[in-house]
C-alpha cells in the first residue's frame, strides 16, 4: 500500500473555516491549530472528482492567494467567478513547507476540510421556485440584494443577486399581484425599506411584482416614495414632485400592457451627487450614455421588451448611496464597471469572472432576449465586498 511520506510528519490542522465559500473574490479566514498559522505557505481548493472510464471531467486544483496570516489563522482570497471555481463541493487544504531532500521542495498538507463553493448570483429561476431558492441561499448565509425579472421565450425567469447575511432583517416575495404588493408594503413599514423591485407579466394583462425589503440604514428622516403600474406621464410627474423634495430615483421597471408602457418605481433621499435617468433606451444608446454621462457612473439598469426590441431604463449617479465621496482616495474607488449584451450564461459568467478579478462585485443584473437569444447586462462596483 502506498504510504505518502507526509503521513508520519507533523501536519498542519484546520480547526475552523466557513463551510460555504462564495466564488466572488472575497476573503476567507481559515483557523489554524497549534499556533502554526504563520508557517502556512499555501492554501488550496481541490474539487471533488467525478471520474468515469479513467477520465475525471471535474479535476480542478485552485491555489488561493494569501492576504495575511498570524499564528492562529490565514486569510486568503476566494476564487473569482464560476469559470475559475464552478459551484460544488471542494476540499480545502493548507500546506506548510516540508524537508527538502536533495533540494527538492516538498509540502506537508493538512487533512482536507469539505466546503461548498456557491455563486453570489442565481439566474433563470421560475417564480414558483423563488421561495425555495431564497431559503436555500439563506441557509448558507446569504440574503437577496437585488432582483430582476424577464421573459425568456414566453416563460418568466427571475435573477437574484445576493450579499452576505448580517444583522440586517429582510423580506422578499415574488409573483405578487398589485393588491398583494400593496399589502406587503403596508406590512413592512420602517425600519424596513424597499431596496429592489421589478415588474413582469404572466399574461398580457396580468402584471406581477418581485421585491426585496430590508432594515439597512436609510437616510435620516427618509421615507421611500413608490408607485406601480402608472403611465409615463404619471411617472414623470411623480419623479418631478419628489425630486423637488430631495428624493432620488432608485429603480424604475417597465412592462408593456396593450402596447403601452406602464411604470413601477421607487425613490429615497440617499445622497448620490449629480444624477440622471434615461428611459426606453436601446442597448447601443446605453453604451453611448456610459461615455457621454461621464464622470457620472451607471448605477442601475433594467430591461424590458418593446415588441422585438430590448429597451432599458438606466440611472447614472456621481457616487454610490451611503458613501461619502470625500472619504475616497484620488484613485476613484467608486468607479463602476458594466457589461452589456453578454450572450447566455456563458457570456455572463465570463464577464462576471473578469470583473471579479478586477475587484468588482455585482450590484445589478438585467436579463432579456434578442432574437430568441438570452442576454444579460449588469452593473458592478468597486465598493468593498459585502
């Protein structure tokens, strides 16, 4: 029987780590026993194999970048995106330097610890599966931060962007009728506030809503102003009225009812500097706006179909809500990244991984179809990982 030499060596010990890791480039803290944290030279994730006929289609070894280490722990960076680390089960190892016979470098590995790698985003789920999906995410310490709905070949699909769960209370619900949406609004007064909202259609006249509330800090004295299923004229009048009172538009969703756009939106009083909103834009127009609106940055995007054409509602802000721009360094850490028209999940996963490698995290995602092909557009931010 093969008996590796390190089996008789003093091996490092992982005493604790998260059982769930997000492939979002965020930090992972690994607790090390016997005060050996400072001696750890490498940390790795090894994907669980799926061998058949002498071929392992899932073999993958990922070396994690060390950020810091002490006698009791090592802090490393999680993989960047699903292309680097597809969701699933992995073994986490820490290694320390071993003896070097004849100058050959060797490492002593710990016993592996099973962990599960998860995406910070769920895409293309059916409204009927929304509650189950949210509950599964909550089980691994996530909460919804942004929601999106779109029509994929006549079937409504939902996209969810998560953040890590914390002391913030939250509530979310999908497939609400207008009456149910109003009921939930009334059932979640302050300190709850609306943070994400989208509308969609189950049929030509059946408009539904998906929304997220939480108790995260709101601007002092702010009351969220919102409306749903209104005409463009009413929407514009509401925006003008509340902007005069110091509110800013947070989100605006559109559905086409009998060929006429109907708007759902909400506003709050968060400071975001100079701002601008553009409705019913094409993909090409949005791309041009990103340049023409500089130094403002794309902060929000939603998509809907007007016949066979994808249209977008976009919001530009000078800086993120809740962030003091004067506290930022000259490198402009509030810069946004965006991606338009990523084709299918492969395109989105590729864009997601690229932006994670650059230090961005996803804030907003919009799905839609062009010529029967599903596309995604998103907004990323250099704000700290949540």
